[in-house]
C-alpha cells in the first residue's frame, strides 16, 4: 500500500455526542463488520464501557474504503478514550493520527471536553474534519453549531459534514471528507524504525499486545526491537492488525498502525508514548511527547473479610495486568487491617476499577475516601509525598503542605455563570480567564485545588447548570496552603481510614457534616457510640448514636420459624459486611461518608 | 414405615385464612372474601390431613390450634368436623388443649359457646386495644365495646367451666399509645380476669398496609425506645396480677401456658394443614419442615389434583435445628433445655453451646445452669441480639 493511500484518523467527541454509534456505522459501511455481527458500540469491548457509554482503552482498526476516485484507501480508525482522566492517553492516540473527526452533537453544541481534545489535536498538528451529528433529532440546530465551532474553536467549519450515526446519513460524505482533508502519513520508509506506543492490552495467551503507529521504517516478525524509554529489548513474535478481528500480517510499514506481540509479561513494562526502534539499527532520537504517567487520586482498598486479603491481591494483580495507569502498594490500617493503597488517573478511572474488582472478582471491598497527593515539607527540609492522610507527620514537624492545583476549564451557557462562579469560589478556585465563545456560551478557566474537585465537584456543577456545563482539567502545579488533618473518632478511638486532609477554614464545617452523615449510616449498637471530629487535640463536632434498647421479635410461632431463621442468617450476613472497628460495627458506606454531598443532609 | 413425633403426642395446627377485613399490621396468610367457602375449605382440610397422615403413626393428639385469619368465621360445624376426624385418626387426648382464635367482630357468626359444644376448650381473642380511635387506626373491625363483650363472654364460659383456659391479644407501642394508654388497655382487659394474655409490640412488617403508610410518611413508625420501656414495664404490672411471663410476649397463670405454642418453642413436632400453614414433622433423615401455599386458590388447586399444597419443604439438619432451638427456646423464661438439646443435636453441639453461653455470661445477661441456658428477665428487650451472639 502506498503511503499516500493511507489515512489515520480518530474521533473527538464529548460523551453522548454519538462517537461510538458513528464508529459502528463506519465499520458497517466499510464492510469491516457484517450487519448481522454488529452489536452496539462495537469497539467498546468491556461491559463497563458499554454500560457507561465510555471508551477506556484505545485501539486502531484497519478499514478499506474504495473512494469515489476509484482508489482503495487503507484507513486506520483510532478509537480513543474520551474522559478527562485519560488526557495523556488521548494525546498519544491523537499523535498516531494525521486527522480527526470533530463530532459535535447538533443540539448540544461544543462542550468543554470536546474543546480540550480539540486543542490537543491542534497541538499535534491534526487536520480536523467537523461533523455535526444527530441532525435527525428535532432539536438539531446544525447551522448554529457550525457557527459555534467557527467562533469558539476558530477553525473553518464551512465544509462540516451533517451526519446521523443513528440513521447512517452522511457516512459516505464523512469518509470522502477524511480522504480529501486528512493528509497521508509522512515519514521515512528507509530510516531506522520508530514506532510510537499509544496503548497496550494484556492477553492471557500472548502477553502484552502493544498498540503502535509506525512513524519511520518498518517492523516484521523476528525483528529485535529496542524500547527507548525503558531500555529493554524484545523480539517481535507476531505482527497483527485489527479489522476489527485480529489478523496476523507480515509486517507494518511507516504510516500504518497495528499490534506487536513481543512476549512481554506485563503492561507496566510498556509505557504509553514509548518509542520502539530497531535493536541493532537504532534511531537517534525518541519521538517527542513522552510523559511518565501520574496518578492523581489515591484510595485505600481493603477486603471486608480479612481472610479475603489474598483473593483481593490476586484480583488487583489480574486487573493491573491490563492497566498500566494504575499503581498499588500494600497498606495497613489499624481500623481496616491489611489492604492496598491504589493510585488512579482520576475519579472515573477509580470507580471503573473498583466496580470491576467487585463485579469480575466478587470480592467485598471497603474503599476509603479518595485523596490527592500532598507534598509535605518537614522542618528538616525533607519532603514527603503523602496520599494517605494517616501518614501525615506530627504538626510540629511540618513546615508546609503543598497540594496539587489544576487548571479547570468549564464551558457553559451564559445564564449559569453565577452559580458556577459561586461553586468555584467555594472550592477555593481562582478565576484565570473568562471568554465568550458565542453570544450564548462562555468558557471559564479556574485554578482549583485538585482535592476540591475530585469529590463531587462535577455533580455539583451539573446540578448548578441543569447539566449544561462541561468540565475538563489538567494538572498545573503544587501550591502551599493552610491544610490540616481532620480525624474522626468512634467511641473515642481515632479511625485512621476516616481521616481526611482539609483546608483549616473548612475543617469545622466539614467535620460537622461528616459526623452528621456518619451518625446516619452507623447502626445503633448495644451501647451509645460517640462520633467525634477533631483537628489535632481539638474536638470540633460530636454526635451520638444512641444504644439500641429494643431488639426483639414480638412474634415467633410455628409458621414463622423458617422465616425467622432465614432473617437471622441474613442479619449475620449483613453483620459480616460490616467492619468491627474497636467494638463498633461500621458498615462499608461509612468509609465513603466523606464523599456524600452536603445536600443529602436534612 | 410410619413416623412418630419426638414428643409423646401429636400437636396439630389448622390455618383458616379468611378475615372480614385485613388489619394494617398483619402479614399472616389472610384473605378477605365476600363469600367464604366454608364447606369447600373443610373438605380440602380433611383431604390434606388424609394425605399428610398416610405415613404418620397415629398417636393421641394433645393440642389442636385453629389459627388464622379468623377461624371463628368458619363456624362450629366445620371445626367440629375437623376435631372429629382427628379424634378418629389418633384420638383427642383427654385433658388436651384445643384452641381457636377469634376476633371480637367475627363472633356473631357463631356464638363462642357453639365452639365449646364441638370440643374447643380454649379461646384466644384478638382484642389489640380498648380504645376506638386506636382500633380504627389499626384497621380493626371491632370497637372497644364489642371487645369488652367478647371478654365478658370468655369470662362467663370460664366461670361455668365450659372453657379450660382463655387468652386475649393486645398490641402495644402503636403510635398514639403512651405508657398511660397502655396501662388503661391492660387494666381494661385485666378486669375480666383471664388466665392468659399475649402482648405484642407493634412491628412494621414488610408489605403490610402499615409499612406502606410509614414509608409514605402518613404514619410515624413505632418508637423503639418507648417500646423498650413498655417491654420492661408490662411484666411488672402483670406479675402483680399473677400473670407471669413465660415467653417474650406471653403471660399466664400457673397451668395456663399455651401447650400448643410451647410445642413450637421447644422444637417439637406438629402436623399442620391449611392455606399458608407450616408443619414440622419427623422425616426420613432428621426433621423436615414444610410450608403451604399462602394463596388459597393455589392451595385449592393442589388439593383438588391430589397433591400436597406445599411451596417448600426443607430438611432440618443438626446445625439448623440448633439455630432454631436457640431462636425459639431462648424466648422462654425457662430458657434452652440443654439436656433435651443434647438428645436432639448431640452432646457435642449442645456442650459447645453451653460453653459459648458460659463465655458470654461473664459480661452478658445470661444464666447458665447444668440443665438450662436462659436470658435474664431484664434483657428480653435485647433478645435478638443475644440470639445472634449465641447462634454462631
């Protein structure tokens, strides 16, 4: 295949703007997937991706399309994650392309996440093909959205394709536009191999499947290759492409995308953004843009039953096989026993991981409230990176605590600016920019502590704007602030797993709310249970779960005995799902009480 | 091979599901029908008894209990017919206890004396409260005056020696009833000098009209702390009147404890028939329990095709028997009979329970003697907690 008959492109879209459905139609039209084999969101293979309508893993699918000029083009559609948690992964997937479809919902218009990815794409020098999707909907306002794209993003959208993933309208036009506007790959076929890794997956039989885009040179089975970042060398055992079925091919040449099987045991050995070159004929420079992955959010994961520790470890190991962005290490909590401190790219990544642990491995978990990483500078000038509030050194030893600050971009219709500004100010945000994208839409930029947005910020934002605002953020810097540890005491004992780091000015309000929520979730016991919140030695809030004085079944006669016995068994099961902390039975949800929204309180 | 009960004589339970109206708190197998199929139900009951007794050893029957529902709506003739059938099969024991439940509003169908005439010698009447407004809120059909009339009738029958014993049910801790109102209900009932009373704390059972009202916020749930106070107070008041607690909710003069119900709590065997009835019989391997259809149409359909009208049947193995024994016998003031337990589940399991009891007793309201393991009287409000502690 001649390089100028190749097109590499991805799809940029906000969640719900119809990316996966559009991809389904493209697969159908190019004959990659027979209609009868079609299932919705074909490329999203994980259950969780389908259910949540999100893409977590990237992959390249090779398609063939005979265009109106009569030429058989090779297209690589590179499916990318669409969530802010996966910012860096998206940037690498985009770097594997020369162009991208910019899919915008004909009624929703441009949203923050779209914009963030558009800027990523423009940074990579990608050619954008605007697609106005869902034009079959009654609320569609395509002309207005075209204007929004032109004014808000500043690209020419006059040639935008009007399409509907649902009806299949405009798919041919869309593919023709890809061929006309997306440039063919450039590269040097004779130069030493340079292949960029944009994702990897673990396969039980083959080990790690390394997803690559060949930038220069070519690679074939039997080649010895060298990973420039990690410094390891492997033999290429197999070269594959996806059509989307897996097909073994002889080689991949410059401009093409595919999968290398090198007998690698864990995805941790294959970093996204890595450059692969020949072991003997090495390229001089690695490709630009490589970054080490940074976990932003940490949480403790513990088995409810301590004897499930091994089971939990196995489950985490198995999931981690396929998730290079996840980090973990053993952790011990005096309240929860043995478990793991796990790092995630963001809240979605964390939720998906925890859900898969419970669903696919059937382990009952207690997860502690997520925390960000703090840089704690001690008086002796040393610095500790702390993601577990329990690890904070004594106050007297601390010089200052720095917390991660992100730059958050919020897109909203202009009528919701007020509530958003209030929300951001409440969350210790500083406004950095406010720009009108069109007469009715505005973009706000804030610097906000990451800790303030990981909990429930997005939900709050949605509520404040009736779902119209969208959010994107990226790490900016570490900055010192007046931060303290808020402890929770149950029955006078500190429960380490419930400690959180908060801003001093907010500690009173947070402590009060936390104690109040805990009182609601901790069941009455045989004795009064005092719940207290404290900063240092100072108690700032206290409530009591009164002892349960009546715990007796009034009636138990012949017909009731089986039922009462089953009830007893259920109660014992329920008790098992609780954790004994000292002498107090604490249910799982208590450990997430920090997370619940303040509005839930009466 | 025919099977015999572990106790010397049989106990028999017959369920009669129909009521004139469903009470707000009730989650028993009940049905409200304009026309009650009295004769058809009698035929069905006799057929079920026939099927169930095929492989049971006929032995004298020491207790029969007609429960419901409102079995006093059935009429004296069918009740008499069932008793006759049982008498022909195993023989009704001289001095046995033959109880029927009655509701004050449902007495008119047959005077209580008619039931006595066909062999009933104990009547348990559902008074629940002696206050019109509270009775209404519980969806009871009768008013306080009707309740008093039926109590008076029981007193008369007892006095004439026509009844061997009699009992009244009262509910406590319903919203609107404070300690003073409870005392007034109790005094009202005690005036009739019955030898047995059952006092139940109002419980919100899933699926009942009461539960729906509570969920919708139309009615406040019972106050647990108030009920706990009442649970402490009631036994003191009743003891003064010679009525002693022998089970969590049951109080009696000497010799007037319900022998039928004691059979349940002691883990005895009983034969049961009727819609929603549960029986506990000796099986081929250990004990077995069965439960009948709660829907009378399904029960009839099974009976008419010659099948047992069961929805479930389960083997009660050793560990289950042990759990159930703790669950039921700890409800009794007398406590768990460790000797009998050793006979039923083996000395090792019984010994372990005794050890666990002894360990807990160091800081728990439990008394462990050579023969019994019992809860101290003041701890009955926490009974379920101690059951969970013991039933590991």
